[in-house]
């Protein structure tokens, strides 16, 4: 019995000693463990510490919002560009006064969003923290992932477009697509210019006529590209710009202009008067012989009159037979246009001064028509 009694004494003493040791370990562990930061600066909540306008530290959640890996060299301007779309009236620069009295709150611009951004003085720093008193529900979290998927799809589609696109808020670019960034990269290969690719001064206001601009890309080779830029007002402070490459159109217009110049040089030596009217029936080309035969002033012809005004002027100058009445005259001009388009129009005009003209109408490329006026007085006299 005495052995059993001693055993119980030993066990009891050992248990008491172990309990004391455990309590001492817990006590010192609690004394030496680092205190958990306040909720507003916890590692689970988004917060930034700034010294003037340079970030000195940030929580993991905050870095995820800004989409960066570290807070090194993170300026306030970048943080603000991510927060401003949700929180209105954030300051352009942080205040120099870091006293505890520095305290501001900025509410979300969305009525159903209870989140706020707090700006507080903290010693030598400014603490910026995000607070949302209403926890996200399961449904809200699910919908947020669905919206994220839709946004990713839209971004992917815009990045696959070959046309540069960029968005500006309050005059500053905050989003670009891949085509815009490729142009920006090409320009920076030859220059350190960090300004906008397209000069804001030449852009038209949203809803107005598009602006056509040229852009030299690859300065070493001098490659010139042409763009038509359209702008859309997305919100009161946001404008979306589209730059459509029109190199093909410019090349076609240049080719057409050279072709017209070649035609003008070719027909300049002809004695037959030539008048070419485009698909809208406006005079786009004439030669010197037309001026000589019709006595129409060159400034009138250079003003690109329509075909009705052209023949009205011929009638006024008595360079064509006098019609019986004006209504039949209008029908005659309409028939002339239709028959010229088919290549069937041909008439002989005997003028009061004894001169005889042959008038021929022929179709021309792209829906245009050509009117030829030839003096056949000598031929008719023979």
C-alpha cells in the first residue's frame, strides 16, 4: 500500500509540474507574440501607407486590387487610377500634413455600394484603407465572377482588333488595347517620347466628324500610316477613342488622283472637249478644249457643277439648240444621263452661229459618265 501511495504522490507532483510549465509557456508565448495589426491595417484588408506620394508598404489585398506584386516604387497616381472609377473625389496628390487630424472619407459613386476609402494621418505617413461594412454574400460573389468572365471576354475581343483603341477619363488615358500598345512600343524604339500617340488637339468632339491623321511609325524607315479617329462619350468624364487604319483607302485615293492627272495630261492635247461626271453627277474632270468649245469660264468648271447646272449654262450661252419648253428640257437631260450610262447617247447640235457639234455620252468607271463635244462644222460643210 505504501508503494502505491508513493506512486500516486509522484504522479500528482509530475502532473502539477507539467501544468505549471504549460501555463508558463503560454504566458511567455503571449508576451512575445507580435500583436495583430488593427482591422484597418490587417493583412486581410486592403491598405496602403504613403510617405508624401510614394507608397512605403501595402497589404496583400491592396496589391491585388492594384494588380502589382510589390509596393516598391508604387506612386499614388497609379493607386488613384485604380480606385477613382469606384470612389469619387479622391485627391490628385496626398496632403503633406500627416497629423492625426488628417482624416477624410470617400464614398463609392455607386448607390448600392457601401464601401469607403479612408485617408488618415499616421505619424510620418498617410494611411489609406478600404472599408466595406456590408460583407459580400454568396450570390454577390458568384455574380462578381460572372462579370469578371464577361469583362475578360470583352478585353480579349478588343485586344484581338487590329485597330488601336484607348479610353480617357478626365483627359487622362486609363485603358488601351493591344494594338495601341504595339504602336506605342514602335514609337519608343526610336524616341523617348512618352506623350500620347495621337495628339489630343486634333481629335474631334464625340459625335462630330471623324479626324483623319497621319502617324509615322518606325522612324528609321519613315513608315507613314493614316487613321480615321472616332470618339464616343461613355460617361460624363469618360471618352472612348477608335483609330481605324485607312492606309488602303489613302492608297486608292492617291492612285485615283494620279490616274485623273494622267487623264488630264492625255486629253489636254485633244481638240475634242471632254467632261467627266462622277456617280453623283458632278464635274470632276475637263480638258482645255471644253473651255474653248463651250466658252464656259474655267472657274465655273473648276467648281464641280452638277450635270444639270452644266447644261443650263450651255443653254444660257446658246451653245446648244434652244429647247421648246423647260419641262421637256429637264426630261432631255435625264434621258441624256440614262443613255450616256448605257453608251447610247449621241446627238448633232446645229447652233445659230452656224457651228455644228457632235455630242457623245459614254459610261465611265465607277458609275461615272463622260460627255464628248466635237466640232464637226468642216465635216458637215463637205
